[in-house]
C-alpha cells in the first residue's frame, strides 16, 4: 500500500501505478478544491477567495467558510477522474484527515467523505485524528457498508476509542494502519515520540485484536525502507505494509523536482520533528524547507483548511504576535507556518525519518543530481529484493552515471 501524501504528492498517477501493479494506491483529500483547480482548471479557490475578499486585510476570519456543495463537487471531480482511469487488480483509496477542520469540522468532513464514496473510491483511510463521529457522518450513504474503510492509529488506546465509536454504527474497520514515530509529515505522538517503536506498537495491536477475536488486517507504516523490513512485519502477523518515503522521488510523485533532489541530498542531521504545524501535531520535515521562517500573511480566503469552527488558527495567532522591523516589514514568524499556503507551493519538505537514505536507492548523474525512479521500480524492489538489499535503476540511456 502506497500512503496518501498531500497536497497532491500522492498523485493520481502514483495511485494508478500501485493499482496496476496489484497493490493499493492512495490519493489524498488534502486541499482538493485547490488540487482540482490545478489539474482540471476549475475555479473553486478563486471563487471562495472572491466571496471572502472583505476579510483579506483582517486577522478576524470568523466569516470565512466553505460552501459544502462546492466542496462536494471538487472532491467528486478528483475522485471520479482517478477511478475512471483505474486498471489492474489493485485498488485506489483516499486518505481523509479529520484535522482539516475547514471552519466547520463536521459539515466539511461529511461533504468530503460522502463525495469520495459517491465518486466510486475503493477505500477510505481515516487519518490525522480519532474520527469519533466520521462513520456516523456517512452512515446513510449507499456504499457505506461496501467500500473499504480503515483507520490510522499510533497506539492500542487510539484503536480502542475508534472501535467503540464504530460499534455504535455496527461498522468495524476493514483494516488498521499502525503508524510509528518514524513516519513522514504529521505524527500521532507527542514530544516523547522517540520513546516509541513501531514494532512494539504493531505487536500490541495484533495481540489486542487476537484477544478480542477481531479479524482485522493490520498494516505497519513508518520507517519500512526495504522489502526485508516489510517481510519481517508480515512474519509478525501483519497483512501488508504501507509505504511512502521511497515513492516521493519517483517520476509519478507530485513533488517538484527541486524538492525531490533536496530529499536525495539530505543527511540525517537535516531531518527534524517540529512544532511548526498549526494543527497541534508534531511535524517531521527537512530543515531546508522554504516554509521555515516565512512571514506570509494568513491565506484563509482562498484556503482556510486549518481554521477551527470559530475562525481561529495557531498560525494566525503566531503571525499577529510577530513584530515588524524598523521599516515596518513583518519579521519571520518563528513558531508556526501557514500550512495551507506552503503546502500549495510545496514549500514544506515533509518526509519520513529515513529520507536521508534515498541517495542509496538511485544513481548520481554527471550534473550532480540524482536519477528519478519509476513507481514500478520501487514497488518491485520492495517485492523482490532480499537481505535488506536495494536495487538501483538502470543507467540512463546515453550518459553513464556514477553511484553514490
């Protein structure tokens, strides 16, 4: 399973390749109105920005709201497009984050989930939150009991909470993704993330499910870098694994080439877990991320995906508390970043802990850059290489390459 990385990092093309090869590919529903505009030249973002133009010069964003019908249309456009192209024996899922409050948490989440089901998605992975009410929101949808629904957890405790809420609608999850502390992007841990180990959490979850006589497939995620790593989890009792970081430097991934080369060149010291995200979750990214130290004015009129129901966001608070220099120019905002804006510009180099090992999976070209891989190459490397070995891609035609 290839994880759902947003914003449009896990592209339709990447998900389609995973499905074609017999695996499961994810798209993300992070900022899909914006993604629809980029891919299909729709005007969802421009329209929303125009409607709320009166608040652009104010830090009071209480009137900035999403139109649920427009949100449904954008989600439907993105989902239907990828499902119409699907081939192979695999499946395509969508990653849906609870922490995208979008100024009306329940209403906007319902629109996103319902549109994904309406669009024919094979499965829905519930992420970034406990999702206490998510199943209830779509209980009346015709495909509610047919589509695959899974949950991402980082502890047995979180899984127990979700199972209680799932029991109320008599709809247990079809799979559980156990995400460890080495995963990319937002983490389901606190500042003590270093004290946890994916293997230990997976064993706890497997033991709990066995004790409760629940036959729910478990998929470890976060830090699974080789096919041998994957096999070791399968031997523990996992049904499959979820992978992401190694697919970020594939041709099908939505990251710009500049970001992909930054991933390749990174060293372990360049990777850190920060409190920069306004969501409240720890965020793993590269220190070279252009978003760090930015002072961009809050971009809630076109975006506003992180806004709470009362129109607040931790970045707005940090921006307001940041002073200006002698010329009246806003100083860098040190405590938080405007995720909406910077994710739209691919300025936040979110990554898994082992991003610095990516250089060992490719070839360095004469111009100093690293060769991009295909999703098929990475997929099959996980499938067939043993003893923690990693297969390098074929040398580019016409130019000899050096390794390392």
